[in-house]
C-alpha cells in the first residue's frame, strides 16, 4: 500500500495579504526549481507539499480576469476603512477575505496526487460541502459558476468561493469559507462579479457565532481525508527557510 504523503501545515493570522501571497509564490518558485532540476539531471528530488490556512485582515482581491468596476469603493474609501486591495494572478473576479473566514491555500504538486484540475477543484468543493454537512446544512453546485452554494433555487447564496492558479501541476491560491464573516463587506463589491446572487456564512445560516478553531479543525481533518495525506505542523520561520534555499541533487 502506498504510504500517505506528508503535507506541511501552518495557520497564519494577522499578517498582511501581500506577505501570504509572497509566501505562496516562494513555495511555487521552489517547487518549479525542483521540477527543473529533476528534468535536467534525471533525479528525483521531492517537491514540498504545503497547506496554509489564514484568517486575513480585511482585504479585497481581484482575479486576473476580473473587472475592477466590481469594486464599489474608491481607493480613498479603502484607505479610510483600512481595507487592503490587491490585483492578483488567480482565476475569477473579486472577493473578500477577513476575520471570521477560513482562507485555505493548498500548495500541492498534483503529479503526486492526480494531475487533473477538475479533480482538484472537486476536492475543494467537497471540503466546503462536508464542512456544511457537519452542521446540518445542505449545499449545492451551480453549473457554470464556481464555489459552493446554499438554496440555489429560491435564494442562492455562496458560502465558499474558490479561485486557483496552476503551473506545471503546482497549485497556489485556493478557497475562502465563511464561518463568522462580517457579510457587510460584500456590500462594497459585486462578489465574484455576480450581481444577482448573495453571500452567506455558517453564522448567518445557523443564527449563532461558531467556534472558529473548531471549524478549522474540522476542515483540517477533511483535508487530510480528501487528499489522503498526513498534516505535519511547521512554523513559519522553518517553512520560509525550507523554501528559500536552492534545491540540490542528492548525493
């Protein structure tokens, strides 16, 4: 039986969005170097598998295909309200990250799992669906739209947004799952460029504030099951040191 892959895990809270994005890019760059090294020298240096979860400070991010008009605030208003704004290189349009939300960034080499974008997105959808099911909430997918939804026929509202980027089967960015998120922030954008559907959270659906850490633990367990991996905690300094060195050919 094939042994489970080890995935390094860390949770980040309070850092700037730019820091977390830069860290993702550093991990991606390291893994690209590993693949280039393996191709050039016909060796088998392992790529590093990482899962980062974040509770961001308030920030809007606009995907590479997004429309800037879907941000309904001026840059002055953003500054006055202490909201970050970044144009980034994932797919999709504009979304919000902030306190009370679990933003998950799986940085995986899909060649070590299954080299399929559709399969990967399905696992992220299942993670959100199974989290909701744990709390007795039914969810649905809507054809042609990304993310995970509640009540798609009468009052469709998204509880989990998904936006990723892949290069050489290496993934960055990920998903945003609303636990106790302040939904008022979504009134200041056209979420995901969709103006006829809403956004929700576990708190909004269940009518009480949830234990954020409990929901996070549920998602960590689900991630381990869905991807058939073992999560190994690592602190940020060790992770940075690991991915900032040059990969080398084994002796």
